[in-house]
C-alpha cells in the first residue's frame, strides 16, 4: 500500500520520502580510469582560478541575471536567511554553471536533491558539500585535500566540471549523465528527482 502511494507522488517527493529529507544522496560516483588528456583537461578546468563575478556584454543580459538573482534568492530564503550569503551562493552557482556550459536551473535542482543547500553535508559514502563531490576527485584532479570541498566555489567548481565531464561521456544524454553522477547509471529515480527539481528553478 505504501509503495502504491509513493508511485502516485512526483519522483522528487518520492525520492525525498524514501531517502530522508536531511540525508545527502551522492556517493556512488565511481573512480574510473581517465586518459591523461582528459585528466589534464579536467584538472585545468578545476584549477583555473577566477573570482565568480558575472560579466555581461549587454544590459539586457545583466537585467535578466538580476531578475534571476532576486527570484531565486526568495526561493532559498528558508535555507539561507542572510541576504549576503544567498547572493554569494547564487552568484557563484550561476558563474560556475555557465562556465561549465550547464543550465543554472539544472545545478540548482541537483544541489536541492543532493544536499538541500547544506554547505557541510556529508553522505554515508563520504561525498561532501553542496554538490556531494566524492573526495577521490581531489586526489585525481587536485592536491588531495578533501576539506577544500566545503569551500563554496571549490565545491561548485568540482561538481559542475564533473557533471560536464559525465555529460560529454554520455554524448549529451542528461538522463544517463545524472545517473553516472549519482552512481546509478541507467536507473530512473535519481535523474527523475533532479529533473523534477530543475522545473522549480526554470
């Protein structure tokens, strides 16, 4: 009976009920061998430091960004009550999403499902931060210091670069890329949850 009721709920709600709202979900990211060219490219993308300050070539784009910032700031007010904290988070997420060629709405949906916007979330498998990045990535692409994954820009940078990598590996198939990000490739629950959450932010 309970499983029948869950089937009637949206994938996102069912995912939250099955997983526990405060738990963090990633941790199934698998450490796969990377050819040297891919490792170098990913490491360069991770380590290329730049302040997350959006730049716009025309006023309309800047106005659209400001509207996006205000609208989404209201939506995460409960998780992040301080305006300055919300602004920094959203500005950094927008910057890192766009830098990796991802939609900010997709990354917001992923963060919502993964950590519910908790900076210091840790999964049972040890994945860390907003985007629940597995510590092995800091060894593969960085200096091995997993504590860096609790830094706002570092966590979003790793998460966005990793998701972009998986999207490229899956030849643009977002469903499969999300499954790979979660370590549940080919299964529907996690991609459906993220894509359901994404609709809220579109």
